[in-house]
């Protein structure tokens, strides 16, 4: 776990490559998160792409590790931002670009600085106790790729496949982007699938089990709840609460979803998030106590050897203080234009919830991994705590809601960043990297990626968040929770119904959050995820695949598809915002021919992923 002192590590080419990859995966993850409420890890794809781009120039193992550390920094910023910021647009208080940049960077800075003192305790002292699965897998991938193993070509092929199909559907309007088939007997019920290479790839990455859980929630929503509401409403002479005007019999499936199902889905996701946090409370409490115990015994201090050197304590203290003081005393950083008293409450929320959940996240991802980190639940708890204080002080207007939400932005980014840097530091520990240089790399990555993530959110706002194109499910949920605490104006019967649905799923032993996201989002978006999971299950049948083997060509190809569609989606959104192209249009190939081409596009992506899986 050591490297010679003379091995190149923090070089200009490693930094530039990492920054570019961070911009790419930051934009792609922001797009994906706004579409279906989830993101994918960028560490392994960034590591493979770094080696592929720099191999001819003799890239070293530590250079490749530093580059992926910088490149993966964007994922955590995208996660926290897309979980919250779109709600501001839904309230009609669209934030300026610089504000989104500032919130994203402040969260990243807080997560990085607060995690540094925990590095020796969690990464070194608890090496055998905390496996940090993604970090360990990334170390193995870097060793394999720098020693000559191939597979990187599949990432670039995936980027091309994802981008071409996205541009064909959303820029050239060559074919319809969704396929629908109404079902007999069940009123307003229909099967649907979106022509979305990124969602097929996400399903492939998740695997059959998780993809099936997600689509199960969508099946309950589309084939049970919507038909049930349509059947009950057919005999009502007037509108059904909370819809004030339209009768149910006059609504289509989309209107029923907007007026009823989204509240059921919000209740399902909120319940699953809170129960996930409660279920993990023993682990979280144990993590916090273990960290405090270790720090009290002096185990958290870094050494002077290169492999044990952190950024100095003066940076840690200054960074944390800068975040808290900026929130408290710089007007305009938080949304809502609140007074000093409210900003002081927000600063206290950032400090308390931020430092608490950074500590918890840094340890818990060592056990369950970044993909299973309960960021949604962490954000919910932060919003509930801050909103409750605001309600007690009588601050309940739209400005107060916006301020509470942006506290959640900083804390969500900080917790995600802590989990991300923990995995990267584990990779570096296994490879003999310099922690201080990785931490500086993460800082550079956050300082650059915050601009790309914010730009992506602003560009995609041209489609309208909460729309069919960009549901922004996590942000819509956070908006609903804040409104419920500060105004009480929620259809609690529907929210409670969602809670019951989510609780039933968790009692069956499946992931409550995955199932609830399926309830919340339309079947058209969840069906390709399920198809992607089926493709992986079929392609890997008969293959000996080691658990956690993330370096397989299939996973790399799927990561490329996600990046390709994400980048193409951002490009199209920019052209729409500039007025160069229309937001939507009639497909050139309509009717049966267009549907056939759309179906062939789906099959083509499946074949591509299947071939990569068996390569």
C-alpha cells in the first residue's frame, strides 16, 4: 500500500483530465437525477477513461487515481443540487445562476473539510472493519487498467450510442420518444415505455432485482391506483378533492397522476426515507459515537509521512467557519431574502445537521457503499427540523420555504461529498496515494463542477421541472414536505395512502425508497429501467461474475450510455433555451413506422449492452 516517493501524482495532465471528466459526469448526473431522481457513480468510469486518454503518455497509477478523484467530485454536487433546487422553480422563485453555484460549492466545501479529520480514524484505523466497497473496487480497476487490461473502448461506444439516440428523438424529432398501449377493462390504464438509452443503462447497472423493485412501484401506480381512482370517480357528479374544477371522468391518466398519484407517491417516498433513517439510526449513532471515541483517543490526527498527510487543520477550521458565516451574514446566498434572524437559524441548521450527517455519511458508506447512502432521508430530516423551527417562529411564506430548502441543499451536498471523498480516500489508501493531494483534488473538482451542475439545472429549467420531460421527483418531494410543515395545506389522506403503500413494500423485504420512487414516477420512465435489468440478467446467465465487479465491459458501456444521453440532453436544453430549436415537435416518422423505429432503437441499445456484458 505504498508507492515510491518519485512516482508522479499531482500533475497538470491529471488535474485537467479530472476536471474535464468531472464536468462531463456532473452534467450527465444532473440530467439523470432530474429525470428519475437517481445518479450513478462516476469513480470507475472516470478511472478507466483517464487511463484510456493518457495511456500513450505513460500515465502512472497515482496520476490516474488523482484524476478519478477530481472527476468523481461532481456526482455529490449533482445529487444534493437536483434533490432541492428545482423546487425553487416550482415555487416561482427561480434562483440566479451564481446562487446555485454558491450553494453547491458551499456544500462541497463543508463536506470535504468536515471529513478530513475523520480520514485516519475511518480509512486507516478501521481498514479491516469498513470495506468501503466502491473505493476498494476502484482501486482494483485502476490496478488492472494501468497494467494493460482493456475495456475502456466500451465507455466511448456507449457515449456515442446514448448521444445519437437522444439527439435523434429530442433534436431531430425523428421518432416518438414514448410508446403507449391502452389496456382494456381497466379504465385509464396503459402500458408505456420511454425511448431513453440512459434509463436502459441505469437498469443494467442496477441489475434485475433492483430494477424489478422500481418498476413494481410504477405498476402499482399505473395499473392499480390510477384505474381505481378513475373507476371511483366515474360515478361522482362533481370534482374529487383535491382537484377543485375537473371531474375525474373528464381526466386522462396524466391528469389523474398530477392531481392524486403524485401525493400518494410523495407520501410513499417520504415514509420510505424517514423509515430508512430510523432503521439506520443504530448504525448512525454507532458511527457518530465511534468517531467521537476515536477522536478523543487521538486517532484522528494525521501523520507526517506522505501517505498519512492531510490538508492542515487551519484549512479545516477556516473552511467550516467560512461556510457557516457566509450562510449567516451574506445576504442572497440562501434563497428567500430572509432577515438576519432567519439566516442565523439557517446557519445553525447547516452547522448542526451538516456536521452530524457528514460524520454519519463518512462512516456509513464504508459499510453499505455510496449507492445505498440514505441521502434522501438525510435531506428530509434536515428540512423537517429546519422547517419546524421556522414554523415555530411564524416564518411560513414562500421566502421562508425557499430558505429552508436551500439549507437542505448545502447539507445534502455536504453529506454526499463526505461519502464520495471517503471512497476516494480508501482507494488512495490501498494504492499508496497522498491524502492531502486527493483532498486538494476534490476541492478543485468541486470548485469546477459546481459551475457545470448549476448550468445544467438552469438550462434544463427550460423544459419545466415537474413536467413529463423532467419530473424532478426528489425536489418535488422536498417541496411537498416543506409546504406540509409550513402551511398544512396537503391532502393528507392521499399522503397517508402512500405511506401505507411504502410500509407494505418494506415489510415484504424490498427497498422502500426504490419501490416508492416507482410509485411516484410514471411507468414510461420505469419500464426501460426494468428492461435494462432484464438484459443484464440474460446476458450474464452462465457467466461467472464476481460480486461487486464494476470493471466489466457491460457496466462500463452502460456508464458511457448514461453520460452520452446526459450530455446530449444538456446540449438540446441549451439550444431550446437559446431559441435555436423547439422544445417539442411532431416526429418525422409518425404512426406505425415511427413506433417501429422507436422500438428498434430500444432493441438496439439492449443488444449493445448485452454484447458488452459478454465481451
